[in-house]
């Protein structure tokens, strides 16, 4: 299952970057901002009315399937799944061929959230209650859980980030029975609006690493939980906070002028690089902001509030300074917590526009050799 911001292996990509291809958000059914999933042949992209797979540089369309509306695809093993609300059906397609390989009729209209070994999990409303509901592959309901948030299936246990981050629960994936619940203590009080213990939304704040669950909360505390029992195995606090991405060993935090690596096994910062002198001139008269970022072994790349893509090399280059890169966009929105993606020696930027004169789409960049 693809989790935005979780990186199994840190990729390679050197600055500067060069735009290669633009995949238009209009696939013939109206403009939309493409939603993508990486796979080991390139990218699978959902646009209004079309689900399609493309090579890394978008030079080859591998397959395409017409779809209803503009669904967000979910991956599981070798398949991609989407919902068809009008038909009340979950459809599955082979990642590599695009051939339909499963069809599950469900007795509810809802949004597909995840797929597990047992079947699809959807989010819908019942009598004004937000529900997660799990189905088997024949369409029979297995369980319901009243909540809104994020669902992450794991072997035998389904994790749900509840009520926009107040807690994390582990449910038996066959019955929905509550096995454990975790909630961090609050660390402050800001006039009754203390969010210090909330599990971050929009970031990879819940990551499953074997039988360990990593949880990151708003104030920078990091918890390592036993996936089977919810017991806190260890905890720490990051010295740098803000936008972050996770690998099997570390949490990487980025701010406009620094990049920090926090080892989540030892619960300590193990590396920090600072690059104010090189990066500050890129901002000019704009405030130094960082909305979301991606990184490679060679570079850190991020979006800003004033609509720019920026990057800096992680190591100094000749004659002793780091390489920097900037591309200023016009009429382009850069949401918080929606990072560019580095995949297959390319970087992808999801361009959403605030003007009908500028198209939405996906931009593919290549790095320097």
C-alpha cells in the first residue's frame, strides 16, 4: 500500500532539474488535477473519467480504462482498486495490464479507503455518523467502526487514526473488535486549543514497520508501538519540527534552511545540515516558507507559499558551496503536506491552478547526470 511520504529506499536525483513532459489534467472529460500512484513500471494516474498507467517519463501510455467520475485509486499487491458509486461496486485492475480482475458489489455508497487481504474498506455516512466499513470479497459486511480519519490494514489488525488524529486504534481485521487504543498525553494548554497530542494529518504520521508502529504527533514527539498490543516500546522528541518524511530507519524533517535526520530506533537526531547562506537568496523579498518536500541521496526539494519549487544539494559541490535550483510558478497552488514525488530517477509535481487559463496536470522532471 502506497503511503505518501514513506520511502522504502532513498532514491537518487541530482540538481538541477529539467522539465521533460507535461501530462494534461484533461483526459477528454473535463479538467482535473491528476492523482497518481507509483508502481515498478512508472505511474498509475487517475484523471476525470480515466484511469491510466504511464512509463516513468510519460512517453508511453501502458494502458487505460474509462472510469466513473474522478476516483482516488488504492493499491494492493498487483492490483489497483477504485470505487464506482453509481454502481455501488469496487473495481480491481491489474497494475501491469489494466485488465479488470475483480468486482465487488457493496450495499452502501462510499469512498474506498483501503484494501486488505479480506477485502475492501470504505468510508461512508449512516444516519449522520461517519463510518469505516469493511467487506469481504463477496460483498458481505465484516464490521463497522464509527470514526473519521485514516485506515491502514496490517496482517490480522486494522489500524485507524481516529477522529482526525485524537487517537489510534487497532481492530481485529475479521470482526472489528477493539484490541487496543493509543492516545498521547497533551504536553501544553493553549486556551483550551491544545493540539500537541494529535496525530499529524496529511503526513506519514502512522507507519507500520513489521510488528512496530511508528506514530508522530504535532509537538514532535515520536512513539514506537507494538503493533499487536499497542504497548509503547520507546519514545522521543525531535529537535526540529515541521514537514517530514519517513524511511525504515529515520524521520527526515525539512525547514527552509535546514534538513534533519532523526533515527526512530534510537530516538535521537543523528544528522543535520544547514544551508541558509545558499538558500536565502532564492527567496528574494518573499518570506522563507516550506510547504512540502521530497529528498534524494543528493538533494532536498520543496514547495513554497509564493509558488516556487526550490532545491539544494545535500553535500557541498565545487568550489565548496551547495548547488541550488529554483523554478517560479504562476497561478499554481502548492498545498501543505502534498510533496513532489521522486520515483524512477524522475521527479513529479502535481500542478493545480487557481486560474482556468493555466491547466492542471503532472510535470515530470529529470535530474542531472
